[in-house]
C-alpha cells in the first residue's frame, strides 16, 4: 500500500489478490513495523477487528483510548485531559458552527450567494496548539463537512447524473493545523483526520450515488510535533490565513510542573511565578491574535482533579 502505481507495474509477480489493495501512501505505510508474536487468541482478536464495521466509529475515540493507556503520573505531568465530543460541540457550535448554519439558511436559495458561502467555508483555517490526538480538529472537520454536504444538496439536483464528485468538494483536511508535544498522539491525530475525511467522503458518495475515496493520500492536516510554547505558531500556519484558535490546553499547577515546563513558563512570563501552566497558552494566543481577526476559543468548564 506504499507502492505507487508505476512501482506496482514493475512488480510482475505481484498476485492479483495483493493488487486489489489500493495505493495509500501519505506516509501511512512508509515505515516497516516488527511483526508481533501472535498466539491463537491474538490472531482471533485481529480477525474479529478486521471483520468489524468501523464506518460508524468516530476517529475521536482514539483520544479516549490513548488517555486510557497512559500512566496516571504521566497524565498529571503533561496535563493531558481527553475532551469528549459532547464538550467539543458545546464549544464549536455556539462559537462558530451555529453562525455558519444561520448564514447557510440565508443564502441556500441564492445560487450565487451559495457559491460564495461554499468558497468561504473552504477558506476557514483552524489551529489547535495543544491538539493531543486531534479530537477538536476531527470533530470540527466532521461538522464543517456536514455543512458542506448540505450546501452540495442545494447546489446539485438529486436527479442530475454525476460521474465525478471530487470537483464538488472544497472543504479539506488541509484547513486544519495542530501542535502536540508527544510524538505518538501526533500520529494518531494525522491518521484520525484521514479517517474522518474518508467517512465524510462515504457520506457524500451515498448522497450522490458515486463512490469516492480520496486516494492516494495527497492531502493531510498539518500536525507539528513540538512544544507549542517554544514554536513560532506562524511557522505552522500564517496568521493572515488563520480563522480560529481552539482547543483545551494543559492544566498543570505550578507545584506539579516539571523543570522543563517551568522553563517553558519563563519563556512566556520571565518575571512572573506561581501561575498555572495553561496561563502561558492564553498569553501566547493573545499575542498571536493581536491585530488580526483570528477568534480564539477554549473550552470552559470546571477543571477536574487530574487522576
């Protein structure tokens, strides 16, 4: 699945069974992993998972799974906290999705205005500077694609024969950016965005009766591995292009901070002590959006004691 079509053509002994696997690329299958030492039980579990229909499973579940296997002391140290889809929707709906739906309702019967609206949502860009496994990005992308699907329903007659739906789709994963300190969650976020993109492409396929899969993976979200308090956010996404900063940055009390986290704080607050780790994210975001039209949101809820 990491062999391009031209490379496959040279593999004359490749079986027909293997040729049925699509070329995926995107770095997803670029690295070879050591073969697991399977016993009969593990093999059966794998077969059960392969036969399971994953189409209705949200990729956002990976965040909960990753937090579930983290050591509780590591979770406290990193300030890692999984944010549920329900809470993410409480943030994005009243703060921008609801307004986009209201705008759609106003323009949906005007073809010219609807085209402009479609272009508008395809230009929106989102940054989560503490993205973890990408839940905020995944859910936001799903909701934006759901809105785009309604736009497409209004623009195209259901009786009209459509051979290729790809030119119709303007919203893409390339509108989404994240920064994450840990390497493995970065990879989960990247794959999660591809999975939700595929799920939404299937919904469009069902609506218009034409199967579409965005393969090979030529588009991807930008997920940067590093410390968001030390990275220049504009090196991730130019502020002139960014629309929203959103997410749930890590909470770590001053007493519980590691030496590295305290050093991060000194970069943002060189003369101020005893602040929670999250305050540095507020300050950096405030400095970044100064003089722009970027809107910056954070999920507001009573912080629970980290287990």
